[in-house]
C-alpha cells in the first residue's frame, strides 16, 4: 500500500512541476456564431457551453457569441433557462477560427419564453453532466466512478414532498428519516450515512451534517456519488458507501417564476415559490428567491410536521472574468421525533409483521414536538485566470440546532407491553465552517492532453450537547392491545423528568481539518483516460470535555433495581492529530467513442480514531492494556463497470460491480479493551437505465444487490450481516407526456419501489419484512400552469422502513402550479 501511495504522489508532483512549462504551450482557436429561434428572433442571454469542459459564454442581446478555446473535438450545447435546447458536435483546429452557421432553435421566440422548456430536451431525466462529481468539468463517459443525478424535473414529476420521495429513484439507495428520525438517512452499498461517525452530506461540494440538509424546495439537483470518496471530498463528510451532494438553485439570465400549491391526505398543505430575475438592465446582477410553507398532520394519530423556509441566491458579474455568488437559506421545522424500537429480542415473534403493535398510533405526541432551525450561508468567487485556468474560492457556514428536543424511545418489555422512554436534549448545536480553494486547468505535454484539479480546504467543526441524564428515562408502560393510551404531554414529560432526572450532562467537542489535494486526468488517447488523485489530510481533534451528574440507585415498587448508582464525573479527553494520504486511481476506455465506456477505479475513505485502552497484540489477552494511539480506519473500493450513452443520448445506462473492504477497525476484545484488527467487507453490483424510447416517453430502471459481513469483529459479530442493510433494492418509474395534438401537455406515470427484508438486530435475527410499493401520477402541463395528482402506495400496502417505523398507507396528493 505504501508503494501505491508513493507512486500516486510522486506522479502528481511531477505533473505539477511540468504544468508551468506546458500551460502556455497550448494553441487556441476562436469560435463564433449566432443563436436564433425559428421565427427569426435572436435568443438573447442564452448560455453556450462546450460539454465536459469549463468553457462557456453568454449570447449577447443581438444573438451572437464568441469565445476562445484550445483545439480539439467538442460538443457545443445551448441552454436557456437552465435547460438544454440545442447540441452540435464541432471540431477546432489550432490557430484557425470557426464561424458556425446560424444555429436555429426549434421553437419560436414567444413559445420558448413560455413553453415548458424541459420538453425540448432529449432524455430529460438523464442529465449527468456536472462539474461537482470530479470537482472538474469531466463528462459522465470519462468519469471512472458510478454516480446518479436526481433533477428538479424528476422531483416535480414524482410530486416529491421530502428527501425520501425525491431520492426514491436512486439505484441501490435506501432513504429514510434516519435512525432516530432526526435527519436524512441514506444507505449506500451496505453503509449508512453516519456509519463511520460522520455525515455523507455536502452542499454545493462543501460539508454539512445530515441533520442540517435543507428541505428540497431549494434543490436544483441531488448528485449521489457511489463508493468511498474521501480523496476529493474529505473524510469528515464521507461514509464508505458514497457522497450525497445537494446542489442548490442558482440564478440565470431570464425572468422566470413558479408558484406551487400541493394538498392532499393527512392534512398535507404545502406552498412553494421559485422566482428568478435579472436585477439590472445588462443582466450582470441576477437573483433567485425560494420560499416554503408546509403543514402535514401525518397518518398516525400524532406526528404533525410544520415547516417554513426561505432561500436566496445572488450572482454578480464583477468583471469580464470574475463572477461572485452569495447564497443563504433558513429552514425551520417542528415535528415529534421517534427513535427505532429497542429490545426486539424480548419478543416471541421474529418478524415485524407478526408483532401486533398498533400501526396508526404513535408512541409520541405533537405536544412534545422538536423545533429545529438549519442555516446555511455561502459565498463564492470564480475567476478566469487564463483561457486554460480558473480559480474558485468557496466558503460555507452551516448550523443545525434545537433546544428542548424530546426523542421518544420505544423499548419492548414483552409481546404485549412497550415502555415509552424519552431522551431530552436541552441544547444541541452543530456547526461547520469551511473554506475551499480550487484551481482547474488544462495543459498538454507534447500531444497528450490533461485536465487537472489542485485544491485545498480547511474545515472547523464544533458541537455542544446539553442532555438529560439518564439517557432513556421511563415515562410509562403501554399495552399494545389497549384501544387508547394515556395522552402524552410535555408537562407530563417534565414532571417525570423532575422525578427521574439526575441532572444534565454536557459534551463539548471541536475539530479542524486542513487538506490539500490534486487530481489529474490524462487523455492517453482520444478513447483512453487515466485519473490519478491524492489527498494529504491533517486532522486535529481538540480536547473533548464532558460532565455527567451522579445517579443514585433507583428501585421500582417491588424493590427491583431499575438503575444502579453512578458517581458524578468530569472527563477531559486529550486531543490528538493524525495525518494520512488518501489515493484514488481511475481508468476509462471507450470502445465506442462518446457512446460506451468501460471504467475501473480504486478509491479510499478513512476515519480518524481517538486513542483508547488497547492491546497491540490482540492474541495476547494476558498482556496489560495501555493507552494506544490508533491509526485511521481505512476503506478501499475496487469498482469496475460500463457506461452507455446510446442513440444520441436517448439511452443512458450504468452497470457496475464493487467490493469495499474496511481495514483497521477498532474492535472491543474485552471490557474497555480494544484492538485495531477489525475488518468488514461489502460487495455487490448496481444497474441503472434512463431511457427516452419515444418522444414524450421516459423510463427509469434501477437495481442494487449488496452482500456484506463482519470478517474480524467483536464476539458474536463475525460472519454476520450489518443490521438495516437490505440485499436487494429496486426502483422503476415510467411516464408518458403528449407533446403534440389535442392532448398536448397531458401525461401519466407509474412506478414501483422494492426494499428487501432487513435485520433489526443481528444477534436475535428479528426481521423487518420486504416491501413493494406502487405509485402513480396524472398531470396536465401547460406553459402557464400545471395540474397534477399523485397516488402514493395506491395498493395500500402495510409496511415499515428499515428501522421498523410504520410508513404511510395510501396517500392522495393534488398539485396546482402557476408559471410565469
């Protein structure tokens, strides 16, 4: 492994030394043209881009454009209102100008400003072009990593109202509200988004906590990168299964807007507005504003969710080569929180469907709802250094906090009884502050073309947790057969707290990370591409201070000890720092140029481990444990697959096989004694297909298979599968929209989601059964308005999420949107 690290780092250092020599040796060509509509009007302020590159410009008011780019073969793309309306292959030769024939977009000027622009696109749900996945302009067929992209158009057609429904068409993904109902939980390739102690969420490429993901009202798209991705994104936000990049809406040059109202079952009322506008006459200042108001009662007797949010994004052309962006959003929500059921080993049944707990009754109440506010504030400066180099400086402040939050925690007593326990967080606050600098460039060494990313970032994370002791205090015990339970109120919880509370504990923690990274893609030929990447990561964990009040012995009415006495304690864990290198190698070959690519990668993620008592030789249990500074835990993925973009993009598909092995896991070998020889393996394959077989007909198919096991772990875990991870996950969505004749604008869609059974607890084999859910939609989409209905779970299937929480039965939703 050291040899691999050395090879990657030395190779990339050589490349950076050669960059200054070769950067200015490239010969550029000038491309000029005109963009008009079929009625002879200039398509002013449309955007021109060479796909898979950073080269772009805007169409002037009179419909002309001009830009200088290096010689080569490209695909020119015209976009209007953020939608692709025209594409054309072009070839540029060094020192020669290319004047294109007038490009005619197949719509008249009035229609184009009023029609549903997404209808002009081919295979509109297969928009995988992104600069974020590789942190450089790299097309899907040249990227040696599998990823999925969920666009706002698909979210709209799915009538998505939350993160779960928005990501329902991601192959192999299991999306939920998290293990304790307090964030966005996404399982990828056998790993949760918090399985290694971190979140796998980023916002516009910068880390945030999964609790702090803003509501989907402000999302333009969601990019799901598969596999360990710490090399480019850092370990503080990567689970070993993948990365979730939430891309927020940005302003564009046209005045557009949409106001949408959705209502339906279980008291759903949701109002959103999205308004985009130029802020000055020459359109060098742009703004986009989004608002949300929502109320949802939930399908159980308790579970009301209310939310209000505002987001803004501002963009300024500070000069011919400099663009400045500011964005911010505030999201405030109130909802009761219910953790997963504990102690299933006390049941005589082994399947959730055989447990007779009420399906439509909640263990909590609206009166003990938690109010949480998430805040994101960001700024970015993008500067064109030269024709070949750009600089992007980004900053993000991310905060998630709540006070007086109450988690209800159901604990099984036996087949008939459940203890309603609670956990109180008097003050819970998480903060990320991130600054990042990226340089993107292209250069040639002889005839060999290269793209390169050189970057650095610094992250400061702080957390404060003021919580009730004990963790899970007993409120009461309910009988699952009783027709009604005693009402649960905040007053009753507070009264119970006075009786059972031993005081508040507090944990304060902070860390910071400084990293430098480089990634280089070499065009060995016009069909063969090699990616070499590495990150040098320096992690500094500050001192962690904790206080826990003493706990006196507590006995029940029969004199049985409920809680043993515990002395008060103040602890201070000394901080530590670790440095390591994270490598990534990728290779792509295109047997059919720009249509089929075969790819393979070797990727890494890691987790920093704090010191603890342990044995350097786990086989010698008689030796004396010592305070041990552990190495970072490491995860390595090998992935191979094929990508297809056939029939001029009408078929977009990906097939991949992966195996991920986690080494150097710290495992417990005796009471308070650890060793660092743990090992876990996850392997499987994924298939996705996005097709546009006929004009107006769209198809999405996805399937994921995963097999995982503990190879070396604590007693009782070896050979077992991780809890909450299904073997099989499948998704289907197909829709048809009439684009001509008297039915123009009318459409319908139907889909299916399947999640295999999962283990709730590895030791007692308690199962949450599999579920197949069917959804459907009907809509009438016109330039000025859209009317739609959505039927979720229209077979009225009784099912649970992977944490055994009941999910919604049949749900009817109706939507009305006004567009301008």
